[in-house]
C-alpha cells in the first residue's frame, strides 16, 4: 500500500507543477496492478482480483463523462483506473467523492469556479479522506 501512496503523491506533485499526468507515471502502475492481479490473484492493496476489475470499472464510470465533456484530462482518467486496478471500487467511489468536493472548495476559495485545476492533488487528499471517513459505509451495510 505504501508504494501506491508514493506513486499517488508523485502523480499529484507532477500534476500540480505541469497540469498534466504523463503516461510514464500512469501506465506502469496499470501494468503492475494487472500483473499483481494475474500472478497473485489479488490487487496491490490485497483485495481479490475481481475487486480490482470492479474498481477500474467504477473509475471509468466516474471519469469518462468528465473526460468527454472536457472537464477531466486523460491523465486523471488513467490515474483513477490505475488506482481502481490496484485497490477496490468503494475506495475509488469514496476517494472520488471527497476529491470532487475538495477541488470544488479549492476553486471556490480561489474565486476560479471555471478555471482549470490539477485534479491529482485533490484525488490524493480525497483518497486519504475516503479511507479515514468512508462515505459508502453510510449506504452499504
């Protein structure tokens, strides 16, 4: 799990500096996650391989509309898909909800509701909040 956090922190740092997440950061994590699912039958975070598949599907469902509308970059989509493959769907759902709220608050505080902001730093904070305060637990018992 530490490796995932280091990778996510690096992605957030690069996105904050360059306003993009290069394929050289996202694609190796996808390959590593798929390799773990194939060889060990579990995600990098220790969940069953099927949870990784569902995590990637949830990531795509949450990000593709924003990508199609031009609100999310391809790097953001690939980052969340890689996170989904490495973890599980509820973590992606919780993290995405928190990340969206964090980004909206940040943009509102800066008075730039329509300006472009790096999303990866919000994803990193959103994932931490999603682990600490799982919203989905309120709906799934």
